[in-house]
C-alpha cells in the first residue's frame, strides 16, 4: 500500500450532483502521487492542516494528478461548505492516501454495493476495473433515498451500455410515481440477481447502519465473509 504524504492542491472544478452534494476536482502538483482505488485523503483548507476531514477519492488512479471528491455539503462545515463557497484556484491541503479498502486481485465475479455518497470509492474501483477490460461479470447495486440523489447517473448508465459485463441495479427508498426500478432493501435486491454468492468478491460502502446490516445478512445469502470488503461512512 502507498505511503501517506503531505500534498498541496488547487481547486480546479466543482459541480453540483444533487441539491446538497457536489463533486470537487483538486489538482495535485506532485506528479509522484499514487493511490489505490478505494483509499481516502485527509483534506484541510488551512496550511497547518488543522481541522482536516477524511474523504474517499472518487476518481480512478488513471486521472493522475486530478483527484475528485464527492461531498455532502453540511452547513457550517469546516471543509465541505467552505470548499463549496471557495472560488476556483483556492489552495487545498491534503495528506494520504490512507485506508485498507481497496481492490483485491481476483478472477471472481465482482459485486459492488453503494449507499448514497458511498458511491465515491466504489466509483474509483468501478472505473479502474472497467478500464482494464476484465472479463469478469461486474455488478453495481446502488441504493439512494430519492431519484434526485442518483449520483453520476449519466456516467453509470453510459458504462452499462459500453460494457456488456457490467450490470447496474438501482434501488430507491423513497420512489416517485415515475420510478420503475427496484425499491426493496438492497439485501433483497441482491438476492434476486446474484445466483451463486459463494463465487463473488464483494465491496460495500455506505452509511454505517447499511454496512452493518449487509455484513450480518450477506453470509446468510451465501456470500463468503472473507470475500466481503467494506467501508462505513
């Protein structure tokens, strides 16, 4: 795993993904930056790196010096709200990468499970495996509260069209009348689609309650505990 280092970055882009969720792009000047898909960085708005906050990198290592971070904008936050209000070219201070939540070598089918902004590290992993043109079947089960919180909609649906081995399965807890996809708990949805859970490598990221429930229930569906990797928000 990569050794954590201090980095100085520049905010180069920001994009609204949902009413209170934004995507920030930060350019890192150090060309030796390396990280594994799924890892996170500590971000701070001050040079002394005070009040740093942890955020998963949501871009793939293939983007080199440009790191993307998907953040829920919390009022009075020392990081997310401040970054949201900052102009382009604002300096950002980072340290990392950190974390053991990363892709493992495997020839198994891959199952990614994301809840809400837990899509961030999963997106990095998903981009990486699809860029490698692996032949394994790849699943993404993505659960969110409302259809407007479906993050990276165009990108994910485009990937599903481009890669025949990638299956995107969506589930929403508060559907609109127009919603035509899944509404059940993600555990129930997974049971419909994954026919042999003992032959998959599984990666989970989302709210702690969701991750806890999945860790308890997936083995009952036939998933092998040693093949379940997780990160709780």
